[in-house]
C-alpha cells in the first residue's frame, strides 16, 4: 500500500514503511523529481513562481505563497495516499517541513480522506520509543493483511 | 552604480522563499549589487533552544531557524555585512518573527537590516532598490557620514512624476530646477539647466554630479555622474541635512508619485525601511486626480484640505478609481471641496500608516519630504494619525537632488 508519512521527510518513518513491504509517500521523492527536472534552473529545489499557483487547489490566494508552494509538492502524495502514519509533535531532527500552517493543512487533508490512519505521539523516553515502533509496525502489518484480504 | 564596490556579504534569514519560487529572484538582485547571500550555519541544538533564549515561542520550524540564525550573527559566529529578513506576505506568525528579528539585530549589532514580505510575484526588479540601499549602507559608511556639502556640486533626482535638480556651493543651495518628467533625459537636461541658470554657473564648472530616482541610471550615464544612488540612501541623507537633524534618530516619510518610502534613520544612515508601490491610491497621483476633479491646482489642494474635515466625507475605498468615486459622490451629496480635499489627504496618510509604518519604528523627529509634503493637508493628516509633530524641511521637494549633491561632494577629491 502507499503510506503517507508525517513528518513527510522522516527517514525513520520512510524506512519503517519500506521494511514492512509498503511504499512510503515521502516528500523527498517529490523534491527529487523537481531537482532532476531538466531545463529548470531555480535553485535550490527548482520550485518556480508557477508552483504556488498549483497550491491554489488546496488554499486560496490569501494563504501565504510559501504554504501554497509546499502544498504543490504534497499534491500527488495526498492524492495517492492509501494509508497514513502521523507522528504528533515530533522534534525537528525527526523530520520537518518548516511551516506549521502547511503541516496543519496537510494533516487535515489526510484525515479528511478517511483512509486507514495511525496517529501517534512522538516518544519522550526509551520505553515510549519501543511502544512507538510497536504501534507503527502493528499498523503496517494490519495494512498488509488488509491488502492481502482484498486480493483474496 | 555601486555594484562596482567591494563584495558585500548579506545574511538571508527567511521562511518560505524557496517554496514560493523566488529564491532565484533574490539571488539575481543580490548579484546585481555585487553581493553574495550567505546562510548562517546553526546547530540543531541552537534551533531547539532558541525559543527559550529569544523569548518568542512559534510553531514553525523555519521561523525558529530564522531566530537561531539571527543569534549566530549577534554572537559573532558568522560575519556578515548586512542582513535580509524575509517571510511570506500574509503570514501573521512570520510577520511577528520578522519584526522582532529585525529589532533584535538592530539593537544588538550595527549591521544594516532590511525586511520584506514576499509573494510568488516578487521579482528581482522589486528587490533591487532595496538590495542597493542595503549594500550601500554596508559599503559606503564613510561616504554616508558626510554632513556638509563642499565645493560646487549638482544633484539630479529623476522621479516618476517630476525631475528635480539643485546646484550647491559650500553647503548652500544656489540654484534649483523642477520640471515634470516627460522624456527622462530631456526633463533632466531642462531641470539641470534651470538650476545652473539660477546658480549662475556653467556646467563645466560643476565638480561632481550625483543622480537618484527612477531614471538615475540613464541620467547618470548621460551626465557621466560621479554618484548614481537609489532614493532610500539619498533621501535619508537629504532629509536630515535639510532639517538640521543629522545626529540621532529620525523617521523620513516620502510619498512619491509612484511609490512611498518610510525610512528609520540613525545619524543620517538608513536603518529599517519599507517601500510600497502596489497601490496608486496611496501615492501622489491620487492627490493629483483629486485636485483635477476639484478644479484646483495641486499646490492649492493642501491649503484647501487644511480648512476641511475628512470625517464629513465617507470614503468607501482607498482605490484610485473607487476612492475618487467616493469623493465624487460626496461632492454630489453636498460635501464641500475643503472636506473632500481633507478626505483625500487623510486617505493617503491612512494607507501610509497601515501599509508601511507598521514595519518601522517611528522615532521623532518625523520628517516628511518630496513634492507631496508641500500639500499641507498631507503632513497634517499624517501628524494626526501618528500623534506626533511632522516636520517638513525647507526645500523638501528637492530632497533627492540635495542628498545627491551632498553625497557627490565626497567624490571631488578623487
């Protein structure tokens, strides 16, 4: 299954999703596409003034351009998501897109899709960390069996 | 152009610029003024701890990064000559951080700072004058320290509406010229010739020339000017010089034909400033149209406004089209021309207040300059809004030309 992760650039979440045989929907792949697009020269990530206009699909022009530009990157991730893992209040080093307003909107849109979703608090201790990984792996396994049931 | 000067290192403290697609525009503007953008390095711990240290809690991580980067400049971890603080337009959280970061840098360092709120439509052209002013302040501190005009110099201010010129000798204005801008070079020639004629000197006797305003590059090249400088720096210098307020703090307000400037000045050097150029309703053009509709000359509008009360006129819009329509409707409903003139001045002043003065510290003395400052109702309206006395120096309409002539005298010995 295609699993949306939040924070969307969390390498740990992305790795966990892959380990359980699913496809992580992470922002790195979208930025990678931008950076590798030939013919564009708008460093550092090749976002041009046209991109915030694609973000109008999610937020009106009164919403800051930085939010809409980020939303243009999230577009296909939100559209493709079949399941989602959202970590609440993560520390910056766990993953971060910089803008709190974008994060709020992305989380809302993913919740509104009514797809299988796990929301879990960022762990504060080793014990909580174990529980954190246990919950995520349990969720990912359940997705696997669900996908298997559908195929059967 | 001052881009021939030494390389200036500008720190970029921003949130959302790369995602708005305007980073290339910022880089282009910076390159044109022979500067390089640097991004102060910070550790992850610096970002995690900055809210506690800075005293401002915010939700967005990029804003925490901005504050951490500001701290690394203040503590000397990174050496820069100037700082560009920019965030998305219409982001309230970012506006608070932008303002406080600018204030923090202003109080803790002597480094010049400019701040800007951008959209995806921000271009290098929009940023160029700001970057030019920023790098000039960083690059030419000794030139800006000049407080007296020496020798025989001239200044030409090629503005969007009018072209002004002065000839100065030994710290005195001896000739002036003021003509409408029609063809940039021809108008500059005419204004300059008028100033020369009044001064009774020949062009070849002029020891140095400075140019400013929208046409500064073209006019500067034509006259082989010694100094070609944007209006922020020149107007700051000209304003405090003419008002005799060269030491200490001051605020310079200039409502121009095409844009407005609000500059916070310290010892004659611009610190924080804002430039607006989005709405004609906030410009001198609005007052020109009002004068035309009232059937009076622009220099009569101010006196008319002094006799009126803006509260007797209901203005439904700041817009140059719909605002004028409100004024016309008021006239049809029986309002007096005096009240309408006062309402027009109040409307322009209110926009200056709402759009620009929110971003700078308004420190007294408040100096109003430029041609619009002679429309007496306008300084009065600004004074009422800001609750401070507004000073209009003598020759306020020649501010750019005087500032240019003053700064150009620094080139005589070269």
